C-alpha cells in the first residue's frame, strides 16, 4: 500500500478498538482493488467523542465506522441520519457527503444479506424467535420488520427491555405480530416449535458463556439458527443447532456484509462477492 498526498482516509472509532477486525477487512479490500484509500483505527474515549468528530471533520476524513460504545451517542453529532439508522437508534457508518457527516446503519443490511447467503433464509412471512433486546436486537428488528416478517417473539433476560423494544416498533410495523417471552427454557419450548428462525443477538456465546439448559429439540427441521456472535465460530447455541440437524450460521457473514455495504457507501464500489468474508474468516482463524 502506497500512501500519498492524495490518499483518502477511512477509519473506525470505538473504545476499545484494538480487537476490531474492520481495519483488516477494509485494508485488505483496498489492497485487492488497488484503490487509493487507507483505513485506520482510532481509540476514542466516550468523553472525547465530540472533540474527535470535530477533529475528523477538519482532517477531511471520507468516512468511518462507529463501534461500541459510540453507536447511539454519535446521533446528535451528525448532520443527517438515514431512515434505517433512525429506526435502529444507532449509526455504524458515517460518510462525508460534501461537507456533511451523514449517518447510516449497515448492520441490518448485513444481517439480511448473511441470512440469505448463509442460510437461504427469506424473512417475508416468517416467524422469528429473537434472543435479546439490546442495541443489536433493535438493529436486527428494524431490518427484519422492514423485510416483512409476520411474527417476532422477543425473549430477553430483562423483560422491560423487550417491552420497550416492542413499544418502539409496534406503531411503525402494524402488520407484525409482536410477542414477549423470557429466556426460561420451559417457556421457550413452545416458541421454538413455531420459529422459522432462531436469532441470537445477545453476547451469550462469547468467552465460553452459554444459555443455561439449552435444548433446541422443539425446533422443526426447517428452522434455521443464526448467532450474531462469530468468535468462537461455533458457539454452544450453534453446536446445539447442528446436533439437532438445523441449518445454522455465525455472525461472520453479517460482519463482512455490513463492511461491504459501508465500503460501497464511501467509495461507490461494490466489492466482489465473498472478498471480505474470506479475509475475515482467515483473520478469525489466525
Ligand atoms: P448490544 O448493543 O451488543 O446489543 P446491549 O445493548 O448491552 O449490547 O444488549 C445486550 C443484550 O444481551 C441484552 O439483551 C442483554 O440482556 P438484558 O437486557 O437482560 O441485559 C443480553 N445479555 C447479555 N448478557 C446476557 C446473559 N448472560 N444472559 C442473557 N442475556 C444476556
């Protein structure tokens, strides 16, 4: 990679940011295409977010990703926000358009693309059993509702958070049937029976954690299981799905697809199919 006076700057802000795989993914894509960009990680403490934004503006950055904990905090600091990002209540991609910082959310697009490519799952008319009700769940719900799911069961440890999520979405998606559940396996069994997709949006599965008393035997054979966690590549949830004979995938496809969508917003270039996913899978096993 040759950096010159004309090289355009891309990056990611987060705290911490050192574990992010986005610099690897984007710089490898930049090198593969031979385009004149560089993608840099910036560690920004929460109290410094607005100062960092002012700095990025005057430095003329072309675009950047936003990761934990800034995805919602950045909203008031932007000039314009896409309708998808508004609905998600979070921005993961900013693009400088003329002199405006415009916020997008490509996580939802990434999820839908990965569901289609990795599981051949079409949301339209389906029933989704979603585990979790945090930021990732909200983004997933926004894209799934927009894609025409019929019924969503939100199962969360803290019931009020699930109820808050339903309050946000019920008015906007009147045709979707929302239902709340706990994570209790006895209660979940009935919902597993009706699910076309079981989707984990929580962090459970990382660092060896797992859902207690996990039993997927009530899932029908045609149900698919998606875990947004990608490290480890096979979480206990995915191992149970595999054992039960269900199609399943981890979140690496979503991570790659949200990156592809962000890259396209900044550069106007649609990356070759599979480029980022291959880079990522190699990066994850190293
Ligand atoms: P993110 O932006 O990654 O979604 P978040 O907004 O903090 O992060 O949400 C984390 C989600 O994972 C929540 O649904 C959380 O459940 P609570 O609402 O009860 O906190 C869920 N979660 C995290 N750790 C969990 C655990 N050990 N068991 C069950 N759910 C867990």
